[in-house]
C-alpha cells in the first residue's frame, strides 16, 4: 500500500458513510471537517463536547469509519497530516536509485494515478464544475500555485477559445487579491491548490466565496483547507517516483473538463474558434488571404455569433 492510499481511504470512508450516519454522527463529521480534521486529535470527551454529542456517539462514528478503536483512528489521522505536509526534501530519498531504473516505475505510478483519480471522482462535483464553466454568462477566474498555475494557464487558454469572459488571477501590476475586485455573484473561481497548500490561494477562495462567487477547487486526495469553502472539489492523485508530486492526473482531469465543456459550447464554441483562427491569419506559416477577404470573413463570423 502506498502512503497516499491510506489517506485516500480516510477520505473515501468519510464520503462513503455520509448518507447512512445518524444526525448525531453527522455532528461529529461536521466538527472534524470544519476543523480541518484537527479536532480528531482531541480526546473522545473533548470531541464529543465540541460536536455537542455523547462520547459513545463519537466511538460509534469512528467504528463506522472502519477503525477498531479511537486510537487507530488518530494514528490514521496522524499519517494523513504527515502526508499533507510532505515536501520534495522529505521525499528526496526516491532519487537513491540507479539512473535509468525508473521508467517502468513511472509508467505504473502515472497509470495507477490516472485510474485512481477517475475512479474516486465525484460525478456530482464534476457535473457542477462543467455546468458552471459552460455557462457563458458567468465570468470565469482561474488561479493556481507555484507549479499548479501551469494547469490554471492551460485551462484558461482552452476556455478562452470556446467561450467569453475568462481571466486568470496571476501576480502582475495588481496582486491576486486586488484582482478579486471584478469577482461577484456571476463569477466562478477555479483554484488549483496542492500540498503544501498556499495560504494566499486559500484566502483567495475564502474572499471570492464571500463576494458571491461559485468556487471549484482542484486539489490532492488530502484536500486543501480551501475545500471547506468550495462548491465542488475535484481531487487528483499526485503519486510520483520522483521527489516532486505528479501533475499528470490533475492535467488529465483538466483535459476531461475541457472536453466536456467544449461539447456543451456547441456551435457558438465552434464559431468562436473559427473567428479566432481568422485573427491568427498572417501570424502563422500558412497561405495569407488578402486583408479584404479577412475582413469579410470576420464580418460573417460576427453576424453568425450574434444569432
């Protein structure tokens, strides 16, 4: 069993019992999730008091999760917290192998990561994300962290081709928080946040939600603290044979979003791409039409888009 699979089991267990637990046990689950699971390190009595339930209710809840005892639950929770804080430095022992020996291991790790990502994906959250991003009246804002901004930019470049009102929140003349000025009730924020989670990204999610935006979070199996403020959470595996977390499953998940949104964009999406292609004429290595033909083609496209 890989280190990641223990933590996935914890998250899967919480999701798996959500519909069958009693109202009192739901209070325990809420106390855990709203504290980013830190309440799980309290004693049974302290967690019961926080949740407003009895001690036996806490014990029954832990048993439902599949742990023989509260101590076993806490040990699993400790493993989760350690995994969430993992850095390339702590994983650098993975390079202690012979050069050229990791190709097969890489293929296995990435293939398994893709399969696990799509197997445990919440269909409801995926549908919410697609619907929100396909709605042309919504203004989409996309942001990411130090490395995950690469995925944010990829999503932006694709969405820009098939729908209007798409922006990225990146540091520039204005800080990312300043750029929230344009975020409101008709906005969707897509945030990529992977371990070790960035405080600024979490704060952006909180502020955007306060301003009325819908929030879609793409994160790892341990889930960013921003998940408590998101309307939809899409988790991707990050297991890699190197010290660096893999973005392969998250990239595939992003591609799946793009594919479904493109289908729903329909003819308007195709016409937008066609108009974009006309603007690119003369800037790529192809036969260049006369300026007059380009203007006529552009006018026809605008007329078709207005219908």
